C-alpha cells in the first residue's frame, strides 16, 4: 500500500482531540475524517462536514491545523473538504445521541468556551498580570470571561482584581449528586469576569498552602468538575510556572485548551519558556502565541530603555514557530493596578492599549469565540429533539 493511500496513524491520533463544537465528540469517531496521510512533509487531511456551509468549518480548520502541525516531520497542513452523505450524517447523529445519553460532560466548561492556558517556564515574568489584564480586556469588549487561578500555591489573581469575598456554593438540585461551587463575579462594562481561586478559600491572603503534587492536580480537577461556571466565551487559566503536575493534569482534563506563552525580553527567560512550549506540544496542546512582558521602558519624552534586554519575545516566537502577539511595555501603572485591584487594561496608557490590542487580535484573528447561533443548520438541535422524543 502506498503512502498516499494509507492513513497516517499519528495524524489520526491527534485528530481525535479535535472536537465538533456542536456534536461534542471528536471528528474521527464521528466519521468526519475521510483520509489523513503524509506526503513530502505535507499532511493532507480530508474532512467531511455535516453541513458544508456551516461557519464552524473555520473553527475545525484552525483546530486541525494546530494539532497536526505539532507533529514532528510535518512542515505544512493541507485540508480538503467534503460533506457527509445522508447515511453518514445519520450515523454521526446517532453517535451524538448515544453520547449525550450515556456520557456525562467531562467538565463544567461549556463546549463552546475558548480555553487559554497562560503559562511560563519560570516565575517572575508577570504571567498572572497578563492573565488578569487580558481577562479584563476581553470583558471590556463585552465577553463573559472565566479566570481559573491554577497557581495553587502562589495565588495572586484575587488581589489583582480587587476581590476579597469567598467562593459561594449552592446545594444539589434534582439532577445532581452534589452541590456546586459558585465563582465570584466582577462586571466590567457589558462583560463579566468569573473568578475561582484558592485565594478565595483560605483564611487570609498570607495563609500558606502546603499541598503535594497530587493534591494540586485534584484541586484543578475540582475546579473544572464542581464549579458552576455557566456561560463562558473565554476561560483563562493562570498556570503555575514550569512543567509539573498541574500542567499535565490540564492537558488531560481539558484537551480543547490552547497555550499562551509569557516571557520577558531577557535571553534566559526565553530559553526557559521554550520548555513549557515543548511540554504543550508533547501533550498535543496547540500554542496560540507568545506575549513579551516587561519590554522597554519609555520615558515621557519618548526615550526607550531596554532594562531587561530586548528581542526575547520575537526569538522565542520564531523558535517555536508561533506569532508574537504583542509586547507589554514596562510601566509603573501595571504594578500599581495589580496592587489596587484596577487592571491597567481598563485605564488606557501604553500598557493598557497593548493588552487591548492583544485581546482584539485573539478575538478577531487568533482564537475567535464560537457563535453557535450563526450555524444555519444546527446539527445539535436534531440531537436535542430526538432526546426529548426518546
């Protein structure tokens, strides 16, 4: 059998992590992957959609390209499109109905939510600050944004958002085995931020959490299974630095997550950040891009001072072959905003504008939200009707 006629099992394996946002199952088991082979370092993948004109095609395209391009030996990904036959579509609907009946949702995160893991190879690069300001920028643009503070030991997000209340809870209803945790909410303009953090569970901000690795992973699992997140456009996860238990648990629990790598201009930060990108790709987690934090300090008279070096963000982006989404200038307002609970992204200035620009780039180009209502032939509606009639 020639290479062109044989499916490449490596490609098929990573395509199992590409979910159809309507049917809540992977495109391989739904029978949507007609072929997947490698030829001259170019991966050719034939995808058959339930409805050729559905706008979710763009979402599936991005996810397929991200997953397949993470494999070694592949320089290009070429997607080819087809449409399921009525018989194939019927089988896909039957699988979706069976899945909806017999399989509980793996987490409380809605399938349409864009999940972004904000990660760094080392501490001290401003990862939490980037998380909070990006979430605030998304919310100020009218989106519902969740923040999961997965830096269990080093929680800092509550202070940066000016939140000091406790997480709420509600008792189990008739369809649940146990009650749910309720996030703390903060409204920004027409948008909303929902926060879950261990900092909202301890007695004081100074209380030390002395948990081992297994407990950290279990805490993350609880935040995903036992929190009533409700509707979310984006979920930002503020990861602890490095490549340990929490990072591996996230890759297992949220296969739809994609990573945003934070670095500073310094060469040593760039080299350490490569490791977290390598971990993401070993876990088949796509990397959205790089943000360079603490770039040059610009004085009021326009002079620029590269206090922490320069070029680290661009070098990292080129090394891991992803875009540099932006550079955040070194500005005192970023630190003071984090201390007083007013993120700089809400107040303008050079750093605030940089965060807003990065958020707009993610929303409009890199990782746009999924609008389920725009699909003219919503396949999931058929599943719901069938379930009601069963």
